[in-house]
C-alpha cells in the first residue's frame, strides 16, 4: 500500500460509509483501519458490500490499536471527547465530522448539547473546517472540526454577502434535508412510513446548528462590524429524499441597491472554485448528489432577496468536505480524490 495512512472511526454510520466509499477511490491515501463499536471483528465488506476492497479491513471495536497518520471521526455528539485527546497524543491528526469541536464557547456547547465539554485544550486548538473560508488555518491544523451540513450550505451562501455588508437585519433560513442527515439510528422523524409522504419541520427555534451558523458569520466573514450579524430564523425540515439539502435563505426588505450586488458578489467570491458553483437558475438537489459540490443562486422574490444553496449532506456537507480538509492538512492537492460530478438525477 502507498499513500498517507488513514482510518475511519464510526464506520457503520451513513457518514462513515460515505467516507469509506470516497476514500476507496482516493489516490493519495491508504485505508489502514476502521472502528465500529457495535461491529468489532466484522469485515467492512459485511457492513458495506459496495466497497471494492472491503474484505481487506476488519473493524476494530475501539480505536486503541489504530495505526494511522490521520483519523476521521464520524460519531454522535459527545463521543469524540474521550477519543480525540488520546489520538492526538499519539501524533494522529483528526478530522471530526461530529459536533464536539465546532462551537468555540464551552458554555454554549454545554447549553446546546446538554453536557460539559471535557477537552478544553482541544477545543481551543480546533480549526473550523469550512474549507473555502479557512484554508490557511486548516493547512496547519492537527484537529479540524468539520462543519455541520446545514451550516455549510448556509454559510457558503451568506458569508460573501455578510462580508460586503449586503444583508439586512433579519435572515430566514428555510432548510430541507434528506433523511440520511439524521444518521442511521432509528427515529420516528426519519422512519420511512412517516418521512416518505410528507415534509416535516423540526427543531424550530432551538436547532443545534443555528448557533454554529451565527458563529460562522461572526468569525469567518472578515467584516469589520462584528455587531452587525443579522438576526437569524432557522427552520429545518425533513423531506422524502435519502440525501441532499436545499436552503432557501430569505432576506426580507433587503435594499434594492444591495440586492443588485448579490449575484456579482457571489460569482466573484467563488470564481475558479473547484467545489462552489454559482448558477443563473435555481439549483436542483440532484446536481450535487454524490459530489463535493455546492450550488448557489440568488433572485428577488417580492420584497425579499433569496439565496438558494444546494449540496449533498453526505458530500460537501459531510464526508467530501472532511476529505477536502484532510487533503490540505496532509499537503496534498485540495481536490484530490473528490472531483466527481454529481449524479444529476
């Protein structure tokens, strides 16, 4: 085997499976380990028969024996806190796809996730991995907090406008996600008979990704007026798709002179970008499915300006962006192994 040695912790979940699928085609890394607490001793081919070489790796029940240079963690909230310090002490770089290192204020983390943060040193050193807006810091990081899928879609659309002062005082994010965004654990919200025939709002007013979006607008835009963050209304929905996110982001009462600069600002910001594309028409979810791409467009609807943002929650909203960040951390080409086009259907 050649290439940087990587491992996936949380190999049995949807994000873990997507990481394994994409890494299987990455020319610069070698998968040397996988961890699943509930599937220790089982070959990856049993968990994910789609993997081309899945019989080669047998899942470990814990991370103690991993021998790798970089580990991807795809775990529920709270579970990374006991693993990250020991991995880093062994010189293993970490990309955490869970939420444990995203919110920089430990008190806010405790309020949102209902538990104290137990790795304050790691939290202070973690770099927020919204790649297009934090490349330099990511390159030098030993611990990257991969953003949530909703914050990725929202911030990629909002940050260029926030940076130029083109947003009004209130922004509404009407977000819709496929059922894989809730993970592989069973829940009434994503149970097929309930999810397949409707659109279900959830988490309104208290969704855990709202503080992450606000933090990103404060920390990443580079705008001098950090007090001018728009008030945020964030309402996510589950829709009958397996994967994909569409965010309709409304800016009620945006000034005409500001809105007229939106399209040019978005286009200029992402000109030449490998993974963020601006569109003259409203983007469609299948454009991004299976890819690491986000598509953004804007238009006027009545008295509101609207930005549309589309991505695959398992791709640019998860595994794809994690590998994009890992490429930077490892000194490899940023787009290596993740340049696949979306399915389109």
